[in-house]
């Protein structure tokens, strides 16, 4: 059985290989899969979809019910949604064989891929409005806090979104370390809020001085940018962006994939790629529900696209071992 480090080395070496041309929702001539039961359906039985945390369960289920119904109508098999209490829950469900497919954050995907020894693979990921495959992590503070940047956070409290989140934990920690800042001593305290919405709410309620979440980084700040956790909260009426200030933002992060178990039939994987690539144009409301904002659609992805995130996960694990 390959070791974790051997798997990581193999994945990182993929980045040096010639990249295969990605298929995109913006490509001409895409067609949505014809309705009908597929040969792979008998082997799967019920298609189980993991739903990541970061938002309250009722809202997550409501947003994903049209997606569930569309899968059932298209492939003529029962589909069940499994909302996880946090990001790690989806990875654990994959490891236990309890789900076939899920939309994941990049770091959660990378960690699950390592932990399951390559038992999951990426299918597609969402493109931003400018066609790039990415988003940014942001650190937000109350607008009336007097905090304008990271320097103003010395001795203050910081809320991470989730221990398996790229934007809510891994990316900001890596950026802080690169700047020579040790998060364990620089801040008065840090803690996990339980999700992206919860991190922002904790800041608004003065439970923490700042919190980490994700955003497109493009579009109108007043609306929470074009997509991301802030946009969702504004749209729900939970947030007025005048109450917040962005005090730090990351370099671009690759968007997390919709992933599936590697041992599923190739025909299943190809049907799902076709389903997601054509969805934004043929079923825009379903697309908007699962993507929570703007974007140009989906793009096919491979492990090449997540080599840097795999490296980030390994560096974080090494840092934890060093502190013990």
C-alpha cells in the first residue's frame, strides 16, 4: 500500500506533466445528458451525496433539494443528501464508503485524498466570473473595531472557520507563517467557529475580533463580492457589508472540486462531468443554488490542479508534528 508521502510525491509530480485540455461550461455544443437509467445505476443503488458544513443544515438542504431532484430525474435512481456537521465530516463519509460524491473545499479534498490513499478523485470545479479556477480567503473585522490590517490584530482574537477549510484555516495560517507570524502566539486566542457563516457571525457579535472566510474577491464589496460566504449572508439578509472591513486577503486559491469515489465506474464519472458542465445553461437555478453566487460554470479538473493544496496540507501536518 503506498505511503502518504509517496502518494503526495506522485501527485505533485503530475504538475510537471503536460496538462490535458479542460472542458468548460462555456464551451460551445455542450448537451445535457438525456434522461434515462444508466448501466452503472444497478451497482450504485442509491446515489448518496455529501453536503459540506459551513452553513446551517436547513438552508443547505433547501439549496440542494433541486439538485437532488435533477439528479433523480436525469439518471432515474434514488438520490440521498447527507449533510455533514463540518467539513471533515464529508471526508470521513468518503473514507467510510457512505457517500459516492460531494462538493468539497480544496484542502478538505486534498486531506481526504491523502487519508484515503487516493480513493477519491476530482470531477469538475467551479470557475470564477473571469474564467479562472479560484477564489480568495479573507479576514474580516468589524468596521468599528479600529483594526485595519494584520498588524492591528496583534494581541487580538481570531476565529478560524473550520479545521478542514482551505480559506477558513489552511491558507491564512500558511500566509501568516510565510510573513513570520506564529498564529499560536501572535493572537490573544484563536478558535474554530464551526463554519464560514458562524465565523462572520462571531465577529459581528464581538465574540472574536476577526474571522476567516472565503469570497470571490471580485465584484461589488457592498453585496459581499460576486460569490462566497459573505455574498450568501448578504442575500439572506444576515449581513450588511457596511458592518465589516476586510483586513487581509490571500493570493488566489484553486476552487474545491466536486469529487467522487475512484472505484466508481468510468461511465458514472463521465455522466457526472456532462451533467455538471451543461447544468449552468440548461438548469441555471439549480446551478445558482449549489454554487451560491455568480461564476461562468464548471471546468473539468484533475489532480494536477490540486498539487499545491496537497503540498499545503503536508506542510501544515509537518508544522503540527514540529509543535508536539
